[in-house]
């Protein structure tokens, strides 16, 4: 994976963290996963509590002001609410086709205006 353009150690680390949170790992075959085992709870976003307090979690993201490109990318990612958007990382957004740094900065600016941010992996 590291041989792909614009794919580095940080991206690989983020993928491993996401897979680990779901009980998966790189190179795993579908039959390797134990079915019937409950998926672990999704990672909690540091801003999830304030979102619930302000009632923003269920707010449709299409009610916010977006450029055409950012709006299409968010729809392509099947993101419908502000709560869903805050549970995604920068790397996940940048992995979407036609979603670049300009659109990422737009998303971060819109969320910052609401007092929110994207999820970070640490």
C-alpha cells in the first residue's frame, strides 16, 4: 500500500486503527472473521457529547452551505447528518474521488463555525 502515490505511513496507521476497532486486520480473508461475534462499539468522537447537547447530531448536512464538489462528495460518502460527518476522519474524506484539500478545508471551516470538528485518530 505504501507504494501508492500520496499514501504514507500516517494513512496506513489510520487504516490499521479503523480495522482494529472492527476486529479486522490487513490481509485478512473474509472467512477469517468469526461471524456471530458482535462488532465492537464504534470509536467515540471527542465532540459527540457537545453535538448531542446542541441538537446538531441530527441536523442534515445539506442544510449547510457547501460548494457543489463538496456536496457531491458528501452525498457519495452517504453522509446525511452533522453527527455522521463528525465521526469521519480527514483521511476518509480525502480518500473519496474528487474530494481534495480545498473541499477538506471547506468541511473543516463549516464544522468550526458550528464549534465542531472531524474525528481524529490518536
